[in-house]
């Protein structure tokens, strides 16, 4: 590996971070030494005020993720025990405000702590053993670790009981509680918010709280939970956050709990793959610059812009022909379609992360520095006008999103690769794969959450009551359909939880097919290997989305993921489309053909 890249250059940063991550001998030699100083600080906590100071210390270190209101924070950081981030004001989206959200759980969601079903009880037993094992690896003796784990989990259980469930987190208006800093202080008098804001370098004019009941319970825990329990809680979340950056025993125990037991994986993801993901997570723009230069030529961007244009035109036509909408609502919907912004491939302006110190032989220090930079970069946006050029994903990420507050769809170069998209693929394949994906994201502008935001991105009602009732009925059809999809006996989807994503899948497939038909008028697609263009379209969606998932992972998804499992994301929407039945000459009553009276129709 070259070692003469200039310090702070993208090549030096991503090269050193990846190489440091791959240096297993060095990482194993260090053991728990990288986090020992922080563990020592936690061990010195003697008074309740010390707990708050340590929480502020963690927040300043950047070992918690930014979040979007209504979403569960990613697993790659610590919310101890809340998350603090800058995000748009739901009512005035051109302004960034401070958000404080519920967080701080080690298991995927509240039901894992509270539900009575045997499968959750089994998880709780295994989790207690896991937390104790991790604390022992961090330095606790075998006798003390179980007690420390029990104290940590007791705090988590109390916070879980005060948290919204996953379906409740989708009710965005119910998550917006703006308050002054003084009001926030009165809600949680045991925590010094002014001290935290000073440490992280912000002075917010106001704070938007997602779950006041959660903060009320946090106040109770700060007042009453034993100091030893707080030490265990903070130590556990530090170790959990650092596990994949530490020696092999930490990695193995982490995998045994979350990879094998919960997700059903038979072996860990290879180290090289984990190190690539870590580099992307921590150094998104430096890596993104190099990725785009190699894998996303200008011709790919031009082809994608054409695809997006055709999808938006098809959505415009679908909305214009929606007879169930009143004219005024239809016009506002058309205004929203016209105001869509599409970000394709990469940002116009890369972030300058050259000041992040990345060392070849100090992996945890490098990761902490990058995390701290990312969190500081986010917090610096608070109380400022929105920067519409910012991206919430790195250019190399294989994903996409719709942001209702900016009315924008974002497709990084990382998702614009086979099998989703290829310059060499026929139109039928591209429209059936990335086209449905595009349609999915723009349909989010009109799903059960997107319909709450107007063309300017404001959380403002713009549907008539009659139109809202019509749309709700159409959405209930989709929710009811998915409520009946089971991944195991007695384990089925929560239709309300997956309604938004499933509505977007159905809308995306319908709109993409209409866009494909539109494109065919100019560039007719050939028959390939005996498959008609229409068949190619539907097969492409099945190949992209119908991924194989382990049964354990399916059960986890059904419990807390707003996305249905992959097979139902293919079967569900396509079974509602007469075009699919016609393409494959499916007879009435076939498994993939829903009767007309049961068919769900959005557009």
C-alpha cells in the first residue's frame, strides 16, 4: 500500500482507514486498550452529576448517529440514552433545528424487552449473557459482569417501556414537540442541557423533542437508577459501539449475539467487506469521490436523468387521471410532482473532510475522529437555512431515499450499478429494476406519510377530507394485503408498519411500467431469450428485489422493519397489476393474480 499520499487527501484517509481495519494482528494485540481510557472515566462515576457529564462526553465524541425524526437510529453508534441531531423543521423545512430523539436501546426495539412471546423471552435471556460477556471482555471480572449487565438492561427496559413502538414512530405529526431550552430543562431537571450544548458547540434557539414521555422516564432513571447501573449502562454501550473495531473476541461475541442468534447468519461477513463498509460509513465523501470517478461515467448520469424524467411524466399522467381526487387536490398533487428534485449519482459539492486525522495503526482513534467530524458537521447546521446540496447518503451507498421535507429523490452512484441499472441493459430491464426503484421513491411523496407534506415540503394538510378518506381506504387495502403475509406460522407482517413502503412499491411498479410503455414508443425493446419486453420488465424487478433472506432475519424484519421481506415486495405489488397477469398469461385464480374485487389500486 502506498504511504506517500498527502495527509488529509482522500487517498490517504480511505487507504489508511481500510488498511488499519485489515491489520488484524495489530488490532488483536491491542485488545481492549483503545477504549480503556473511556472505561476508566466511566469507572470513576460516583455521583448523579457524573452520569450527565459522561453522557455529554459521549455526545461530544461523536459516538452516536444523526437521525431523521420517525426513524430508528442506525446501529453504528451510541445514543446515550438519546440522540441529538440537526434536521429540518417539519413546519418550516427551509430551516434546520435541533432534534432530541429517543434512543439508547441495545436490542432492535421495545418489544424485545417487553413482549411476552417465548421468542422474545429467549432473546432477553441470551442478551443478558451477551452483555455480561462483553463487559467481561472490557475488563469486568466474571463475578461482577452479570450484575453490571443486569443494571444496564434494567435501565434499557425502563426506557423501552416509555418508547413508542415502530408503528407509532411512523406518525410524524405526533413526533414534533417544539419547546424552548428552558422547557426542555424543566422536563428533565436532572440533566444539564446547557452543559451538553456547550460541550458539542451549539446554542439552539429551540429544541424539537420526538417523545416527551421518553425524556420523562429518562429523568426518572437519572434520579433513581443506582449509580452502578448507570456505570454498567454506559460501559455496555461504549463496548457495543466499539466492538467491531476491537480484537477478535469482541467481534466473535458480537457476531454470536446479533449475527448468528438474532439474524441467523452462519458465519461473519468477511473482514474485508466489513472494512469497506466501515470506510464508507466514516469517510463517505472521500470514498465517494474515488468511487464515482471509477464507476459512474457521465453517460450513466445522462441515462438516469432520462429515466427519471419519464417516471415523473408517467406519475404526472397518473395523478392527472386519478378520477377519485377532487380537482383542487389533484392540482396540488400535480404541483408537487412538478416540484420534485432529483439528485443523481453524487453531490455537486463534496464535503471537505481533510481535517479528519486517520492513522494507519490506530483504528479506534481514527474511527472516533471520523465519527466526531460527522456529528459536528451535522450539528453545525442547526439554526441555519437548509443546504439543499447536502446528501444524507454517500455517493457509493447502494440505496436511495425520498426526503419529503425537500421533496427530493436521491439516487447515489452506488445503487446505479447492475442489477439495478446498467448502460448496457435493455430499457425493459432498466425500467423494471431501477425504474421501479425510482417509482418507489417518488411514490413516497404520496404514501401515507408523504401525503402530509405539500410541494414546498411543509407539514401542512393539502388534501380534502374526502380525498384523504379515499386514499386511506386504498392504503388500508395494501396494509390488509400485507397483514396476511407470514414468514413463519404465527409470524406475519404488521400491515400498518409496512404500509408506507408497500404503497410505494405498488405505486412504483405501476408508474414505472407506464414510463416503460412511454419509452417504448421511441425505443422499442427486443425480445431477448424468448422473453417479451413486458416479461423482461417484471423479471428484472424480481431479480433485483426478490432476495433470499434467512428465516431469522425475516422474523427480525417482520418485528421492526418498515420494509416487507423481499419476496413479498415482488409478490405483493405485482399481484395487483393486470399487466403482470397479461404478460405471463396467468389464468384467473392463479396465485399471482388477485381478484378484481380484492385488487389494490393507488394510481
